[in-house]
């Protein structure tokens, strides 16, 4: 007891120092934050201070009629029973540029469903555009409140120029709650990207190229139906990082697709002998066996049906029909040997991309569309049941760069704000990584000629 008394005079100074340090840290964070985060920091204070009262009004509390252990011990023999306790879930609040992230505990009779039912009340009380509630582990939920709409806030992406730690992860952007959205490319044979001109299709693919270009375990080839030469169009700044390129010439495209099908056949015939597995994704891509990405922009250029009886039209019709068969081969058989096809078109209806190709691609993104039919072709018939998420609603200029896709593990469809990558940054990355460009055929030749005949896998992907 004497020791406790001796330290008593120091308690107040110590508490003062700790509080002062906390206030100083908070002030520094506030000053260094951007404007949006400062507003969110003030919002977070209001959320904390008003939580107990708001929770009671929103029905997020529970009455516990059982006295606490302390009340039972201190209760007098003839005293009336203590009043029931009103329990309020404990929360932790974190601000960011768009709003607040609140992590809360659940209580008996106050679980995930009750929080979700109260979401619109929380949005009004916190002055948020929208609020979402998702599970955050056993006995916990995460409440995301956004004050400003991430979908209408343009963002930019500046590529680091460094290799990705995980080549199976494609980061697309942020959803309507400002949460990062990414998709796994492992075992994905094809991706379709649709949308009206100027909606953001090519910019989204530019980010893909810029992020994956610094890795020697990825090689890219492009067929762009909008241009005639590599020096033209959207990929002029990126062509240095591509081992092959063709424009709208159907003969050149046909030769390119044949070349890739031959690569697919060669890989299929030696994969078990060289990699020791039947599926490349079991060991991951490597510089010796790179993930080969075929980008087909304005895909309808290469697949359209030519109708006519003259010799020229018949030849073009035969070329486009063969192009469709070749790309079908790559999409249906290229997954296990590390070939990914990204097909881009204004609309992905059957006359633009044959359904026997389109329907095999498990990932589909759609930027703004003008008709429901185009949205259904891009995302499937279920999009009719989610009219608020339809890409038809994205025609306002504020939504340039916003795409819609179905995400595994999420009901309905997710809207994503994809960032803009400047031409200067794209050119910088392509120039800096051009020395990594290699023909996958030559890589396979070198691998087969090597004594060990075993590809060195990317460490982060090795299983």
C-alpha cells in the first residue's frame, strides 16, 4: 500500500504526458492528411461520440436482465434487484479519403442481419452517400460508410515499374464503397471487356500492361483492329513491351493467331516433361515459361461475317471464320499452358465475338452500354435483375472509367472505378521494361535445349 502511495503524485503528470502525446499525434496526422481525409477524421469523431445514442435508436442494442457479477456481490439482502443493463456493441472507427470504416461487435439478437437492416439509418445519421455491412469474422461486422461517391471521383494510377509480387492478382480499381477490387488470373482462359467508345476500355487494359510489364514472366502480344500500324492508336506507347503486334490486316492477324496456336500445341506436348505438372498454374509462370497474354482490341474486326459471292468477300469470310476457330483453340485449350486471351469490343454480342468464344471466358467486364441487350451480352441475363448496377446507367460523363462485373462471393454485380494511366507513364514503363520482351517460342526452345529442362518458377507462385 505504501508503494502505491509513493507513486500517486506521478499519476497526473504521466496521464497528462500521454494525453498530450496522443493529441499531438492526432494533430500531425490531421495537418498532413488530404482534404477528404480531414473531413472524414471529423466525421469519425462524430461517429464515435454519437454511437451509443444512435445504436439505441437504430435498435442495435440488447437488454440484459441478468445482474453483473459485481452487482450480485455488492447487492444488499433486502435491496431491490438492479435495473436491467442496456448493452451497446463496441466499435472502432477508421477514416479515409472517402468516409469511415467502422468495425463493430455483434451481440445476442444483434447480428449481421440487424446491422444490414439499419444501414440506411446509419447512412442518414453519418451523412453518407451509402453504407454497406459485411461480415468481418466470427462475432464481428465491418460497416463501410462513404461520404463522397468513389464511382464519380476520377482516379489516376502511376505504375511503380517494379515487378508484381503476385502474378495471379489483377487489380482493377475500387468499388462503390472505395474497397480495392482485384480478380485472380490463375486458371483463367479468357476475359471479355465491352463498352461504348470512350468509356474506358483501353485505359483499363493499359493499367494491366503497365502493372505486368516489369515481370519477365509475362509476355504480351496484341492485335488492334482500330489501326493499321503499331505506331498508331492506343498501344503505340506500349508496343516496345510486346513481342508481336498486328493491326486490322486480316492476313497478319490470321498468321499471328496461327503462331500462337502452334505455341499452345508445343507447350501442351511438353508441359508434363518440362514442368512436371499438367497445369502451369500449379507452379506459376516463369521467365522460361511466361504467361502469354493475347490482347485482341476491337475483336469484331477479326471475327465479323462477310456475306457475298465474289472472290474477295469469300476469301475474307474464310479468314474471319478461321480466326474464330484459332482464337477458340487458344481460349479453350490455352489455360493450362499459360495462355490468357483478353477480348475487347464495343459490344460482345454474338455477331461481334462468337458465343463459342465469349461464353468460355469466365471474367466479363462492361463499361457503359447503350442498350440492355448489349449489357446482357457482356454480363449475362442475370443483369436484368439488377437494374441499378446495369452498365446502361453509366452513360453520364461522370462514369467514364467505371465498369461492371460479377464478382465471386458477392451477390449481384459490382461497379468498379478503374484508374486512368497517362500516356507518359505508359511510355515510361514500356521503355524501361523493353529489355524483358521475349518471344515465348524462343523461350521454350531455350528451355528444351537446357540440360535440366526444368523451368524456374516465380517464387511467390510456387506451391
